[in-house]
């Protein structure tokens, strides 16, 4: 019996298998491409902000590193942990391998006897340094001029800068900046030309200009440091208006009359309301007049007394007392 052909299209078994396999391969590649595509980004698309030094701008407290002034509790814990991790204990500073402790006087004698580190002889010894520095400054004798550690300058800076809410664009005037124990920190923080100082002691000024600023890499900040006394601020120009004017252990060495002359000249140079004057140790120039008379004189100058602050040092068992004033009218 002859077989009748079936209706429709006849597909052989091998062709069917190949078709199914091809479809499976296509589906596999399709799913793979979809799974490898990056997910939709929910992160901010703006670049992370940076400080003026180009470093990452924020820490865990959302405070920019470039704007931080005071040492934080986390900073203290970190340095304590480093001391503990290294098993460090304070030791006597005695002669030991690679270390030969010298007093400042011994260092100075070495500089004089061995001509410092110069290998030139005679007149040639003075011709190869752009800014020759006296040996007394090189051994930092001026760091002992204050009756307290040099490092205390950092404490004073932190207290004053935060109390006056300074920014790098603020202008600061120090009356009696000495060898820049405090001023160095303001100069480093502020924009160029924004730190001004009036100082009468010539040796202190030499230490500031010939040693401290060059050794700290701060010459480019161009602070305005003026030799003068009797509260003469004429060399600072008429256009300077300050966010902070401060005098650390200066007014107590001046006659009361001269202090009042200075305040009269300074009142118009202080930013109204925002600006601050800080005076350390005491304000006997005011208290000797009596409270009512002192307030009257201050008000006549457009100034008012805001209060007394006790600031504890971070580094050693020491505190300072500061008295705060502001200009209440333009």
C-alpha cells in the first residue's frame, strides 16, 4: 500500500534540535549582557569638594580639614594611641648613639667655633647665604623669652581664632607680636597680607623676620610687621579694618593713659559688632577707674566690655585669662 504524504511542513529531528540549541545560546548571551550592565547610580554626581590644599574636604563630623582650627578629641585619642602602641615613656635626654644633646649656649659656641656649617674660609664664608642668620637666632634663644613654653602660642591662636570666628579672609592685628610665638599660626592660617603687627623690640623683630618666617616657609604670606611704639598705627594705612585685635601680656606693661590712647585709635579700625578686641591677664587700665567710669569711657569710644574668659592649655598645666570687647556702633 502506497503511503500518502502528510499535510503541512515536515521538520526533521536534527533540524529541530539545532533550532532549540540556537535559541538557548541567544537567550544566554542576552541575559548575560543585561546582568553586566551597571545599575542606575544613586550617588551624588558632583565631584567631592576639596580644601585649598586639594585634599578631601570633609571628615566624619562634616568639618572641612582646611577650616579646622582647634585640636579635636579624636586627635588627642589618636596621639595617645600612637604613644601607647610604640610603648613610649619619657626618658632622660643624655648622650646616646647618634644623639648628642647640647644646650643652646653650647650650640651657639659650636656655631662660633666651627663657623656654623660653612665650609668656606675668610670672606668667602659670608658670600654664599642669601639671608645670613645670627647664631643666637639659629639656636632659638628667643624661644625662651616668654617665661612659658613656646608651644603655648598654638593654644592662644586656637582660642582667639575660634572666639572671633575668623576665616582665612579675616584681618588680624597683634599689638606686641614679639618673635611671632602666636603670630606664626595666624600668618599660616590667614590669607597673604592679612596679619599685621606692631612691635617695639628690635631683637624680637629680627628673630621674626630673619629666622621664624623663613624657617616656617611663610615669607610668601607677606605679613605687615612694623617697628613702632606709643600706639602709632599710621603705617598700617587708613583702610585696614580688623576682625580681631589682640594684645597678649602687653597692656599690663603700659601706662594706663597710653592704653586708652591706643584704644581710641583702634576703635575705628575694628569691624562693628563682629570684630573683637582681646586683652590678656588683666585690664587694670579699666578697673582702676572703677566700673562706671570705665564703661563710660568705653562707650564714648563705641566699645563695650563683653566678659572674661579662662582658657586652659592643651599642652601643659597652664591657663590664660582673656578679656573681650567689641565695637557696638559704626
